[in-house]
C-alpha cells in the first residue's frame, strides 16, 4: 500500500463515532415517523375514520417494495431482494462521493450568469424566495452539528465580485458546501427509518383495534402485542444482519461526508470571490471524491457489505417466513387458550 493509499485508508476508515451517528439518525427517524403515525391514527379515530391513514401507509409500503415484487416475477425472489439491497448499499457508499459533483453544476451556473442577465434575475428571485428554507436548514444544522459554527461570516464586500449575480453570498455557499456531502447518508437513513416507523405504527394501531373488536377492552393489549411481535419476528431473522449492513454502508458514506465537510473549514474551500479560484476548489473536491470512490478501502468494504446482504436475502427468502409462521402459530394457540376460543 502506497503512502497516499495509506493516508486515504486512515482518513476514510469508519469508526465508532460514525456508526453511532448513523444509528442515531436511523432510530430518531423511525421514532419520529412512528410517533407521527400514531398521532395521525388517534386524530382520525377521534374525528373521523382511521382507514385513510392505513391506506396511505399501505400505499407507501407497497410503493417501496413494488420494485422487488415486480422483479421477483422474472427472477428468484432472493436475487430480487439481493439486487435492490445491493443497489441501496452502493448508493449509500458511492452516491456520497458522486453527489459532490453537484459543485460542477453550481459553480458552472454562477460562471455563466454575468453573460445572461435575464436568466440571472430569475435565478436571484428564486434563490431569494428559497432563503427562508435555507435559513431554517442552517439553524437546524448549527444545533445538531457544533462544528458547523466554525464557518464564520466574513461580512466582506460582494458588490464587485461573482457573488453579486447570486441570491446568496460567499459565506452562504460555504455553509451549503459543508452541508452538501451529508445529503445522501441523511436521505437513506431518514427514508428507511421513516418507512420502518410508519409500518410499526400501522401494525401497532391496527393490532390494538383488531384485539378490541375480537375481545373487547382486554383484547387491546393482546392485539397490540400480537402485531408488534409479528412485525419484529418478520424482520429480525434477516434484519439482524441486513440492517447493520445498510447502516455500515451509510456510515462509510457519512465518513466521507464528514471529511469533505470539514475540509471546507480547514482548507478554506469556496472562500473566494473569483470564479477561477472557485473552479479550483471544485477540482479539489472532485479529486477527493474520485479518490474516495476508487479507493481500495471503499471497494473492500462495499464487497463485504454485498456478501452480507446476499446472506440476508437468502435468510429473508427461505428462513424468515418459516420462523415467523412457527412463532405466530404458537402465539395463536396461547391466545385461543386464554380467551377460550
């Protein structure tokens, strides 16, 4: 291993901090979605009927799994599950590097604005309209990431610089550059966590309602626990290795994002007023992304993750259902004995 490769390995190597971060975001997304789902159920039960919420959740879950269902019509379900899980893992790892290339488009857009006045006016109006959302995003980032506060406002004059053609300034672009690398890891964690959360809310609420309809008030807890147990028993056999594998893939992407974000601070990236200097910063970030994507560490870790996902897909296809059926049959017998049915 060359000195450069060793340095890249040491920089990109996932640590405990990275694993904790992705796990925390995933769990918080799941808890938030679960809470939101339960609140929606309670409100609709109070003022109307809960069926619309259930239909919305079922539709969301169906849309999320439709690709696997459709593909399994042509190939073995195990391979369908494996392919799409591998795509998700690859997106988490490689996508974080590829997303940095957005700087090419953004700086290229700024470079052409001095020569297209009408386009520039509309762009500035749009960017000013989006400022409240951007300001909110900055405030949230400052709360959850104290390092973000290291990007100080320079309050420099921007009237005769390239930034006069934008609805934002140099400091705002730097803050955006800090947040940009985290986009892919955050999206993957939040979407998957939210999907798990709303499905858990669906099983929890409908289990309680079914228990009430069958056995009255004393059946609420039984029905709730029954559905929650089914939810987890249908996930745990394969999820115990599949979910950590996806989280590990996201942690790799997060690690790269963390390094890139802090280089905005440490190396003073995008802290220029000249378009050519900004293009040099784009070239630097692109080179870093390329090194990350092509590094041995990245591909070694991705290869391990894909192998784990292959095992998880096999378990999900051929083992999980049998375990779930056995456990739920045992629970059914105990419930029948308890309620004399």
